[in-house]
C-alpha cells in the first residue's frame, strides 16, 4: 500500500509488513555483506511492484489449455532501469526479478571538489527511449543533489516519463527532488528523520555502497 505524505508532494512510502521487517535487518550494523545485498534486492522487488503500477495495458487474445480468451498484457516499449552508480546497482536485480525484459541503463556521477556540484562521468541509455518509463534507482535519497542531476540529464535527452525509487529518504532530499522536479514521483521504503552534519541519513543504514560491496 502506498502512503502519500502531504507535506512532500509526489512522494510515497510503500507500507508493507515485509518491507518493514526486511528494512529492520537492512539497518542492522551487524548484517553481513551477503545478507545486506539479498535484503536490498528483496526490498527493491517490493518497491518495483508499486512503482510500476501505472504501466499501460492492452487487450489481447490468449489460448489457454481449455479455450481462448481476451485478457490484458503490457503495452508499449519496455521500461528502463537506470541505477545511479555505484550503489544503485544493488537495486537492479530486484527490479529485474519482476520485469526481466526491462532495458538497463547506467549513470555515473561524482562531486566536483570545488563547486560540490554533481558531474557526469558515465551515461548510457537505450537510443530508442521515446515512450519508455525510466526508473532511476539509488538506495539513499540524502541531499538530493545526485538524484536531481540524474533526472535533469534524462530530461535533457527529451525523457519525461521518470520515477525515482530509493530504499530510504531524508526530508532534505525529498524537498530537493520535489522542488527541482515536481513532475517526478518518488517511491521509498522509509522516510527517515534527517541528515547529519556530513550528509548521512539518520537513522539510515550507513553507506549503502560500502555495505553492498564490502568497502567499509
């Protein structure tokens, strides 16, 4: 079930007992790298279910073992899963589990030491991107700088059907993304309390990239 937060336009948390249970273990500092990766995948699958609920359908005829019937299937071009490197990679398998035919793009960003602004170092998406849904993935929506920059780069390519999906979000990041891109829905497993002085989400789950890839 989706919960809409009135103070944050176009932001939703996915309320489900399994998500809450898995997020409990994802936050646990004693959770192993292997288990952390598995939990991130499982939560991502559950988030993908809600984030894709508005995909268009078309009617078609199928032959069952007993008779033919008119029913529904997905219409249009396959969606694009776009992880923000590197931590976003930890969410890809969950989405692919639900939608194995999806295309996968990649976007790499780093922070300029002088301006602190996100800079692109890698960007690869399908060439025929018209009418595709782009699902931008990043476990943490913290300051919102990278998320906003990634969405802006997609819009520069003429892409308008965009959704952002994360595991945990801070109010600061939600405000930034909603303010810069009010047309982009944001889906999260949790809205956490705040950022600390160095931009980490509290209570959060630590550095998702480090915990996924064992570089703590």
